[in-house]
C-alpha cells in the first residue's frame, strides 16, 4: 500500500492540484534576477554622473596592473617564476575588487588574482612568492586581510563564507569578497559556499570572472544556465551581471554589494563578463582552442581603452597625466624585476612552518628526519672542504 492509498488519503482531492504549501518559494525570485544584459556605465548617458577622481584612480591602477601582468609574464619566461596565470584583459575586475573593500574587510583570491592583492596594497614580490615556488605563501594573511592564493578551484569560497559568518556572529562589520573563475562554478565547493552563505545570510560577495574558458573548456560546455549570475536565484541571493571590462561599472556594483552585505543584507553573486587575453598560463597553447579573430574582438573592448575614451571626453587624458601614470607603472615593473632577479635564501625547514598551530606527530617526525638529513649533508660538505684544504697544503713545495 502506498502513502496515497492510505485511509484518509487526499489523492483524488482537488487540493493536490499543486504542491503542498511547504514547497512554495520562501521569497519572490523576481528581485533576485540579474539584468538581461551586462550592466555598463562607460559609453552610456549614466557615465556623466561618474566622479572624475574615481575615474583617474581606476585608470592609474589599470595601467599599473597591465604593466605588472606583462612583467610577471616576462619573469616566467626568464625562469624566475615557475608559472604565471595572467589577468591581462581582466584588470578592471581585479582593481575594482580591491578598491571596493575597506581595510577591515577580507579578500579571498584565486591563483589568477595576484593583481587584486597588489592593488589592495600587497608587495608584488610577496604576491608572486607562491608562483615562484619558494613558500606555501609569501605574506601574512592576517596582516593584510588577504587569504592565501588558492590554486585548487573554488576551495577558497567556503573559507570566505566561514570567515564572514564568524565575523557576523561576533558582531564585527567585516565583509569577505571571494573571487573565482567561471571554471570554479562547476565545482562542488561553489555550490556549498553559496548555499551556506544564503542560509546564514553571511556578509560575503562572490565575484565570478567569466573570462570565457576554464583552461580550454568554453563556458557553453560547462553550464546551460542563461548566465552564471542566474545561479544566484537558486540559492536565494541576488545575482548581478556586469560588463567586466567596464571599470567604473564593476566598482559601483561591487561597492553596492559590499555595502549591502555590511548592513546585514546577505550575500550577492556577481558575474563579470570579461576575457582572458593571454593563455591560461605560460604552459598553455591557447591557439588550440580559440581563434586570433576572437581575441582581437575582445582587444577592441579593452578595459584601459574604454576608460581612456571617457577620460579624453572630459579632457582628463593629458600628456602629463598619462606620462606620470606610465612612469609609475614602469617604476613598479623595474622594482619587481630587480627584486625577483635576486636569488632568494630559502630554508627547507619552512616546509613545516605555518601549516598547523601545533604540529602533528607525523609532521614532527618528518621535520626531525629532514633536519637530520640536512645536518648530515652539511657535515659532509664540511669534511669535503677540510679534505680539499689538506690536499692543497700537502701539494705546496
């Protein structure tokens, strides 16, 4: 006997024409839906209300970011970095994310988001230490309010939710901004993070940089959703669809989402439609899965060029301003180049540092074994050196 065949069943009653009341949506989904087209400011009438000071600051950071990307890529080719995932073409997303946060807030970057960390004030050398292969992480996350660069896809998102939820429980007005690529939205961590964030109304903002490809997999082969921003509705949070190459639009939407989270409004999912101009990393051959014509189309929608048009229309793109901006960017690149070309002094025992507050018994045993091997190697070098010196003395007349 089935449940519907039980005595008193309402199987044939008209009240079961639809689902029971408990199945109904808890909120009206309409306000959560993103716009049909990516939100833009540059090139529209709304650009007239933009503050000139903000535009010049965004431009300065974009130019610095482009030069930073170019220098980091060159260092990779020279063997000074093991790998570099460039954010060339995505600088508007990176810079806007950094500028939208207050000092007390936290940034949770992915491996491609070193520029966001640098724009937030982190030393570029420290930002690149992980990609150089020297340390697990090149900076103190607590000091800079920047979580370690996350190489596994989307695993930083639940961390951001946990920190934001803890801050809310403590009464701290702290917001976490978590960055992820379109490929990361295919991971289970993405689902878990958004689900918990919405349920707990955690003060966290999710920024998805949709740059078209998860390495070589185009977005159309990852999802059938109308947009990634539409995924927000299923979790009960608003979704925003933005032109990721429009720096002031990105800054406005991110700033609004951060403010909403801080006043208790809960999380927001933002999809920035942008494009990865460079290959996935220096180990990738992007010509195998996309055409030069496609790249050229997006280069015509370059974030720096878009902002230059607005600045020129306001007579702000003067030779003096452009020259000073470029000089500052070149100084950043020169300093980075000089310091990265110096061989670092590394201690193998650092492998066991900053992993656990209290080392496990296994790690203590491994650390002791490594220390013994290093001491033995050092003693061997000392004996070899002494033997060489003695041979040299005997050989003298």
